[in-house]
């Protein structure tokens, strides 16, 4: 055992690190520049089981649990933040709600395709006026017999351009406000599903982000997740797991930047000695290391509670908040330590700093995490 990890955890960590170093790293800078989706790399991740880590074996998943999942997420993000985003969405935001709230027919139809990475999914919650305030859905899904007629526009949709399946949230009864929202599984090839604008982003550029438009899409009632009006509850429960994934991503990005900065500090000499021997640099590295270790332990606590079936909403928000703030701090300091080299693409840390920023925004901003944490404290 090492830091409470089993032999299995250490083995899967090694597999993920080898994959990230040998497959992702050689092309990560080029893919970032071109904003090119890692289709072949994601296919290989599916073969390794990384795209279905929380899915039971009967649906072609690995069923490793959350702790193994965050360990792999960290290793992927340590090298390639964009590809780790694709993995996080697939495991946390797509497969988990289907597994938890989908009918047996829906599970058997879609989970094997998703877990093997043959299909990718996209989570359609955010709208132009419904980001942090997810209850303010303007998209509608009006019941007509045994179908719903779905209309609306979703923004900031990760993997939107490559997804074969969407989980879509829409309002079916505005008078009930958040209790009128439903969640649906929608296939890309259905009439009325339109892939809109691709965003040109600052970071995680290998992960595509699109606007998705739904125009009079007929959704069978059988494709609703959960019972009528349970959509908002589903969205919030899904985001708890998503926050664990993003916390793992943030820890991985921070770890990757720290390793580059520490190595550089031992090799770069000024005034006759390695810069790590200068107190200003040594203290920066010490602070970076301490924050990463603390963030990782918070992450592991959240994952551990999730694996035990306990309520982990507080731990997920704490981990996501602290890890994302740590990622931004560490990557910024890494750029500073590398100086001019840190400002150019070749040394990776400028990309990591750009990738780190989004971890403070999606799956609930840092400010939303503080709000969630404070509300838990009020109930204690």
C-alpha cells in the first residue's frame, strides 16, 4: 500500500501514466495549436476502459469505482488537460446519470457503446441565461402523447461536435419552476438536432465546445431519465460526481506543471548555482508541492466517500474548489519559474496555465463552490 492505495490502484495509475506519456504527450502541443479533437487517442482510451470506469461490467464497463477513476483522470490531465475533459464528461456527466436514472432498456442500449468509447456523450444543461442558475431553463419539452417536443438552445457543450448522444435538460411545466424540469437522452441523428457554433477557447482546446440547437425534436417518453419533474434533482446530483472529476483534472494539471518547474529549477543555473538553491524559487516550489498534496487528499476523501455510497456533496465541492484554485496558482508559478521559457509553447506550462483556468469555472464556479460549502455549514 502507498498512501492508502491498493496494488490495483497503483497498477492502473501506471497504465494511465504510460499512456499519457507515450500516446498523448508527443502530439499534445500540436493538437492544442490546431484545436484538434483527439479521435484516435480517445479510441485507445476506450480500449483501455478509461471511458467507462464507473460502469458495471455487464454494460461493458470497468466498474473500478471513483478512487481508481480520479487516479486515472489525474494522470491523463497531468499531460493533456483537454483530453481529460472528454474523459470526465463521458464518465461523470453521461454514463453515471444513465446508470442511476435510466431504464434497463436505456442502459443496455447506450451504456456499452459509451463505456467502450464507440459513442461519446455531451451534457446539455447550460444556456445563455442559465449557467450557474441552472433552474432558469428556457428550453422546453412539452408532452404530446407518448413523446416530448423539445425546443431550445444549449451553450458551452463539451464534446458537442463529436457526441452521438446528448443528455438534455428542459422545462416541461414552467409553473412548477425547477420541479417542472426533465432530463432526456437524445440521439444526435434525430430530426431537429443541430450542431451549432464551435467555440475558439483559451484552453482545453483539444476538447471541442459547441452550441447545440434543438428544433421540434421528438423525444420518446421512454428516453426521459427518472420520473416526471426530476430533471433538476438529476442535474444537481450529476454535478456532484462531475466536481470530483474536475478536481482530479485540476490536481493533474497542477502536478504536471509542478514536475516541469521542479526539473527546470534543478537544471537552470544563475549566479553559479541551480535556481532551486535560491530561496525565492525554493519557497515557491515548497508552496506548490504543499498545495498539490493537500488538494489530492481532499480529492481522495471525496472519491472514497463516493465509493462507500455516502453523501459526498460537501467533500466534492471542497475538493473541486481547492484543487481548481491550486491548479491556477501552481501553473502560474510554474510559468514564473521558467521565465521566458515558460511563456512559449515548447515547455508546456503556458498551455497548462490556460487549461487550469477552466477548472475554476465549469462544473460550478469557485464562487458557486463557496456557496455550496457555506450552505452545508449552515445546516451543521
